[in-house]
C-alpha cells in the first residue's frame, strides 16, 4: 500500500507538471466571430446609409447604420471614426419591397415577403484586394392579413440583422 501511495503521488505531480508545460508551450487562438482582420487595421468608418428605395420606411436608414456600427463595436477591436477609416463602409438602401410569398389554392396571398436590398461600397486601405461594391438582400415573411406598417417594427430589425451579418462577413471573414 505504501508503494501504491508514493507512485500515485509521483504520477500526480508529474501529470500536473506535464500539463503546465503543455499549457505554457502551446497557444491556440479561436475567433468566435469569424473575423479575420489584419493587425495593422486600426479604424473603421461607417457612413449613414440613406434610403433611396422607391418605398421608404422611416426607421430603416437609422436602424441599418446603427446595427452595422454596433456589430463592429461588439465584435472587433477597431476604433470607429467618422470618416477615412482603414475600413470604410458607404452605401444606400436601394430596395424595399413587399410581394406575395405564398399563394393559397384560390390564388390569394397567404404570406407576404418584405425584401430589403442595400448597395455597399467597402474599401480596405490596408488590403485593397478585399474592396468590394455589391448588393446585399435579405427578407422576412409576414401574414398577409396584417398591414406592412404593423409588422415593420419587428420585421425590419430581423432583416437588418441578416444584412449586417452578410456585410460584416463579406468585409472581414476572408476565408
């Protein structure tokens, strides 16, 4: 029994020492956001996105701009500046449409679809090969028995969240 206790203690101390060496000697880095931003990029500027769509929702421009700024504040180390950031976003809302999404057997709309389209011009002053100018679209469905104005307060933030995710990923997830 004496031999068993001394060997258990020896293995236990060795195991702890080995674990400590491995923890100190090995480092791993995980990026939960998927962002891959060059360390020399320090700032981001996000201009106001005006609503130039034929149909205008009053809350949309501010909701989109604020959500994109919040995304960068929460998920990157970048300092936000008014203009001239290492990463720069400009653009406008070019589409805001409500169309039938699901038709019943008697050709009546059961569900409608709100689609928002945003044109984005992204410039990366550190890595210009990642610059882009492109459109992003996202949508949300709602019951056709409800008016668009009734569902906008909840549907717009949901659609904007997807748009912001797509814009963010296109700019900083270089994989």
